């Protein structure tokens, strides 16, 4: 246990050092990423203004708050990509990781956790800039801030599990690009990334509640931006925990089955 | 003339190459359709809450989206593959091979790659555009169609110039591989007419990254929203961009020291 923790912290430290080296590249990446929420924000605040001030319970400043917090949550949702899994399995790089006494997914999680620290630091000035331009309305309570802090890490873990599961499909087939695209499209719509879930038709909201996607995206944002009751906040955290556990279970089962299929040499 | 002959030959080779992998067309088509559905869902959500977006009706926005997807297909099949290849060659120093050929280096660097199957987006976009135009209540005659084609050509040239200028910058700074991400992020803004954006953003989308000319202007030409003056202005700007890109390329090339790859 102590050894695991030691590995985790060291790996995080390495990630911090590596990512800080490439801060310009990181910024390019982040600015490209910011274009997406800014587009949504402009479209929806235009609609809110033309509909007498609010739509789906959001005013223009409410949308600003939603999509600015969105940028942080989106960053927390970035994990080792399924394309990375594809590369790792097809090229046989996995062999190298298999001889280590550490589970590859565990090392992904520790590396990306370190990266998140850099990302959050680099994100702050951009968030400030966006706030100056779009003037969001945000008054979270202390409880909401605390829940938000845990929720973004919960989101990170759920998404790691989901995406790892997706990536491990490569154990069985190597033509996976189309499956990934489909997954990302479904996720885009059902997670609250495209629009806050309250703008969706009721039946879509119903379906989304039972799926993991919105607990990685909509819930953390809403915890900070919306006015959720303490009961709702804790239900959300509980559901996050549920999805982390289910995800871990599935990842373990699929990993055990998949690794039997794996037959690369070299790497 | 020689330039056209050269471009034609590279195009033919590109097409022949792509024909070896015919299944890729269907994979590409599938991905286009997935991307289109998310776009349409976005559009549908917008119009389930409002009648019009800043003066643009639903059929009009559908037409804009069609042009967006079409232009995206052109960029992905012709402009971007050439430019990313050039970028890689500047980094690795293998651009030598192109420079030693007895043809204009800029032309050569711009026509070598062609991804036929990415044209799936052009087909999909054209269908969306036709559906939009069909629901549109105004008149669309041969003049509008002509204006559209001219504007589309100029939009494509402007995007090409933009890419060439950015790629040429690699002669000095070498590593700008995140640029593809940056461009794709910003290009996505073209899904909506640029007039909905706040001033600072609209100006950047017009002159910094010519998304406005690539998508909004051609679509406006079809939808009777364009004055001849704007079209003329676009032509002037395209010419200016072509000259600037050319000069910049020449200066950048002088900076290239190769690596005797």
C-alpha cells in the first residue's frame, strides 16, 4: 500500500515536470478546446436574450457560468485516450508495461492526476479572461464548492474507467475508430457537454439519469453553478461512487479476459 | 499550364492510392454521418426553444451547416493533408526532396496529397444544403448559384492561404503540431453564421481565421444575403492573401536550412 502511494506521488511529480515543459503546446491545445464552449455559450445566450431573458432556467449570465465551469470539467474529463489504448495494444507497447509490478491503468491514473495539477494552474488565467469577457453569475455556497472539488475528481475516475473499457475493445478488434466516434457522439449529447440537461426533452433527461455520462459532466458543473439541495448533491456524489465501483469491476473483468487475447512481441 | 498538369497528375495518383482502400469510404461516411447527427441535434435543440436565431431561420441555418460540412470535406481531403505533410517535412528536414524537384516548391507542396474518401463530407454536406434550400422560402436562381460557387472557391483559397501562412511559420519555430487541434476548434465556429458572435470574435473569425469567408459568405450568397460589394471585397481579400502567403513562403523558405535527410 505504502509502495503504491509512493509510486503514485512520484508519477504525479514526473507528470507535473513533463507537462510544464510543454506549456505553450498545452495552451494551444486549451485555446482550441475553449472554442467549443464559447460557441455554445454565444448561441445559447443569444437565444436566452431573444426569449425574454432566460431559456430552460438559464439566463445569459447563467450560461456564461455554466460554460466557463464547463472548461474546467472538460479538462478533468481528459484521460488516456482510447486511441492511446489502440496504439498501446496494436504496437505491442503493452508488453513493456506488463512486466512492471504495477497495473497499467493505475499508472495512467497517477500520471494523469499529476497532469491535472498543471492543467488547473494553466487554466486559471484563461478562466479569468473568459469571466471578464462573458461576466458569469456565480454564487456557490461552501458546501457546493466542497462537493464540486470531489465531484471533478470523481468525474475523472469514472471517465478513466469508461474510456479504458472502450480502449480495451482493441484486444479483440483493431478497427475501432468508428466505434470511438459513435461513443463520443452519444457522450456529447447525454453528458451535458452540448447543452445543460434541462434544455433536453424530458425523456432524454430520464435516460441520461440512468447512464454514467452526465455524472462526469453535468453533475459537477451543476453542483457549482446550479442551486442543488444538499440531498441532491450527496445523491450525485453517491451515484459517482456507484459508477466508479461498477466501472472498476468491469475494467477488471474485461482486462482479465482481454489480456489472454494479447499476443504482441517486442515493444 | 504546367502547374495544372502537375496538380492533375498528383490528384490522379492520390485517387489511385485511395482506391486500394475502398472500405475506408464507408468508414469515412459513417464518421461523417455521426458528426452530422450531433450537428443536427444541436440545431434541433436550438429550434425547440426559439423560432429564429438572430434573424436566421431554420432552413437558412440548415444551409449554413451544409456549407460548413462541405467546406470541411474540402479542407480534410486537400488542404489539410498537404499542409500537415509539409509541416512534418519541415520538422524532419525531408523537404529537401521536394525542393530539388524542377517545379515551383509552393505549388508542389500544396498538391501532393489527396484524400479522396474525405470527400464523403462534401456529399453529405451537399445533401444537407439541398434540404435547407428546398425548405427556404426565398428565390434561389442561377445568379445565386453562381455567386455561391465563386464565394466557395474564394473561401477555399483563403483557408489554403491561412494554412500556408501558419505552416510556413514552422520554418522559424519548428514545433507547432498542436495547430491542427487549434484550427479544428476554431473552424467549428463556422457551423453558425458569424453574425451571431460578439464583435471581437466576429472580426477574428473574419480576418484572423477566415472562417466567415469559408462558410458564412458562400451560404449568404445562396440565401440572398450578400451584396455584390461584399463579393467583390472577398475577391480583393483573396487576392491580397494569395500575394501575402506567397511572399511569406519565399521569406520562410530562405530560412530553411534542411538537414540533409
